[in-house]
C-alpha cells in the first residue's frame, strides 16, 4: 500500500454501527484523484463491489485480524486491487 498521506481518513471503527451507506455518502464528496483511507473491522465486500462499479482504484491491506485499511483513489484504474477476503456465509440452522 502507498505510503503517501491520504486526503481523507474515514475510521468506521468509531461508528456505533458501521454501515456501507455512510461510507458511500462520504465518498460522494471526494474529488477526482483524491485519496481516502477507510478503516474497518472487517473486509467490506459490498464496498469493493461499489468501487468496482464506479471504476475507482483501491488497495486493501489487512493490518490485524480486526483492522482493514482500504485506500481508495477517486479515479479509474485497470490495476488489480489488494486482498479481498470474503466472509464465510452463515449456514441456516434447521
């Protein structure tokens, strides 16, 4: 992951109930070529899908078992992004 300081940091660990909506809303205010680092407790798979749809570049780094940093650049990129750990699906008990 790049060592360059981001323009914005959004730490969802400080939110009472982190949700994708507030993160996406915050990203609406990001100008082209600005960089945001989103800090989460889990790998935010729905966020990756949203970023892929927009064509934005992102890098993911797992800092610890409960901390992920997603560095997002508001610009299109064809480069591969970082690790995307999918959470296991919960099995339904019968």
